[in-house]
C-alpha cells in the first residue's frame, strides 16, 4: 500500500509525507520484511522526485544498503539486478535521476563495493549520455587522479601521459574489458578531449582512488 502510494502520487504528496513513507519502507527493509531489490528499484524511480531532501536521503540509503548486503560476501544476483536497472536509467530516466544513479555507482566503486568490469562499462556508457551532467560525472570519474600515484610538479606531461596509458592498459586487462568496450573507449577519448579543455584548470582538485584512466 505504501509502495503504491509513493510510486503513483509522489509528485503531489507533501514533502514531509514522502519522507515519512520512505522511512517506513526503510524500517521494513531493515527488518527483512521488504526485498532489497524491489525497494532499491522503487527508490531509484523516486530519485526523479522534485524533493532534494528526499533524493539525498534515498541516495544515502541505497549506498548504505548495497554496501551492507555485500559486507561479508558479494551478493552477485542482487548486484547484477541493480546494475542492470541503473544502466537502463542512464538513458530513460529524468536527468536528475540519471545523474544521482551514476553518482551512486561511482561512490560504490570508490568504496570498493562494485569494482568489477560491469561497473566500469556502465560508467563508460554514461559518458555517452545525452544528459550533460551525467556525461560530465562519468568523464570526471575517468579523468580523476589517483593521489597515491601523483607525480612531482616538475614531471613532464609526456611522462605522465605514458604512465597513465600504461595503467589503463593494465587495468583493462585486469577488469576483463572486452574488445567491443575498447572500441567504445576510443569514442570516449574524443569526448574526453572536449571535456578536458573545460576542466584542466580544476584537475588538481579532482582526486579519487580510481584504477582506470582514459589516456
């Protein structure tokens, strides 16, 4: 009943009521009275709701729940179901919902919850999104520096480019990225060059424990 109410009427319900309903559903989930995949799919749908407070709460819950489910052992069945759902959202959902969905996937990668080839390829798909904010979020993921591998300020650009190219080649092989995906990477390279012009001055502030680079 609560699920149908929030799904059908979320756009017209008062903000306080939307939050109460979602918190009630979270309580049911915490007591194992609600299947995690069903609840997460519902919450992903609600990410398009015109309620910033609600969206932030749902985002935090989704990340926390997925992390907790995979805490001891990876729940591959659930992971695949949610990853596939996110992939469909990138091109079908509203821009704000798609943006938060890719942010969730990137955050799970950072937390080493989802760091498989499927995750990387879905983020790569997002680089080709028609929604600018989704595309920028995905490209920034690939452009971000690994602080543990930073070079001295006097290192040459040529040496840096060679090192990042080597890292990407190694990680593509490790992650098992397919030949088809490598062709996709070439398309992303063109998009990367366009984006790089706009964010080159800010790159020193873009840091993250990422293992893949488009260079």
